[in-house]
C-alpha cells in the first residue's frame, strides 16, 4: 500500500529578527503514521507544529494540509482545516473550574449539535479508552499529573480528529507516568488510526511508537527515516544526536518494556 502525505512543508523559511529559525524545512507527514520530530532544544520543533496548525505563517515556502496551503488560508478555510486537528501541548491546559467530564465534553458542546445524551456516550467511551473511570466529577486539581494528561488526550481525541499533534506531552511527568502516557498513545493510535505528529525528548521510548523519526538540525529536516534506520545510521549528524541526546538510551531501555 502506498503512503499518502497529509501534511507537507515545502522549503519553509522563518526568521525572528536576525535569527533564521527554519532555513528551508521539507517534511511530509504520512497518513495513519506516527512521525516523531526530534532535535535539540530551541531548534524550532514547536515552530514546525505552529506552522502546520496555521498559528505562525512562514516567510516563504508552503505548508500544505490535505493539499491546501494553510499559510494562505482565510479565516473560514483555516477553521475548516483545523477541524481535522487534535492538539495536546505541554501543559494539558485543562479548565480548572470544570470537572473532568465537562473538560472532555467541551469540544462536543462547542462544535457539534449533539444532545447531552449523545455527548455522554462519547465522553464515557473516551474516558474509558484512557482508563479514566470514576473521576468524572473531579476537578483537575484533584487528580494526578498523569491523569491530567490523559484527560487532555481524551479531550484532544473527542472530535475524532484525523491528525493529532503532541508537543512534548510528557513534560513534568516521572518515568512511570510518561510510560503510561505512551502506552495510552499506542493503544489509541492502534484503535483510532489517526495520523500523529509528536515532538518529544523521550527519544528511546518514543522510538517504539514512531513510524518515522524526523531530525531537525540547523534549521532543516536533516533526515526523516524509520527508527531502525535512525538507530543504525552512520551519518555523523545522526550519530552525534544519538550519542549526546540519547546517551540514556540503554539505561532507559532497562527501565522495562513500554
Ligand atoms: N515569537 C517568537 N519571537 C522570537 N523568537 C521566537 C518566537 N518563537 C520562537 N522563537 C525562537 O525560535 C527558536 C525555536 O523555537 P522552538 O520552536 O520553540 O524550539 P524547540 O521547540 O525546538 O525547542 C528559538 O530560538 C526561539 O527563541
Ligand atoms: Mg518546543
């Protein structure tokens, strides 16, 4: 089966003042696959996500989402394209004054005309998928960090997005909690078959989820290859990344299976 790109960045350039962050980024995100973007801190990984979401416009180049250039889309078109997206950023950004249930129900209440009974079915199913049972009436402050992330994930998935973006989704969690999040990703991706774009520093763990690893280096995508190819590569830039950023690869693998 041939793979189809659902997102394409073509020679995307972006500067802030005298700093050129993206120097001609070329990247294709394949349908139904999980692409993990890696690279040093401050290299522009979040910038890539923001360009795809249409939150930032490139100085030049194209950002195609389902063939449409999101960087040139008007308001209405932008809204239509974004309806395909589910987003989970670092701080799950739940509403503190709303219960777990209401947080997850929110997108359905705002964006659909479903009845409360229909909404309840969907919310219950999503909470069960994330192993959140019996906490519907709790407030974000009353649940653990790991559970908050899972509620954030449930909310990101509740409208059944075709593409989901996770920008450093496990920041602030300990090893066990972040493993748990990756386990939930893996299970939901297998069941729901969405396309995923993940920015993560948890490189060894994320390798088990990734279909492709895209390395951002000096403002360009240096390579976008399978995790196996990445780990076996003798390309000097990849080797350096592996050795500096993934020094903990082996010790971390010993922490146990995902
Ligand atoms: N709004 C902005 N104004 C100025 N510089 C920015 C802005 N957004 C991002 N940058 C710069 O772009 C670079 C890449 O940022 P970012 O994409 O957040 O990196 P990463 O996610 O890889 O850590 C950083 O050096 C950052 O300072
Ligand atoms: Mg970032």
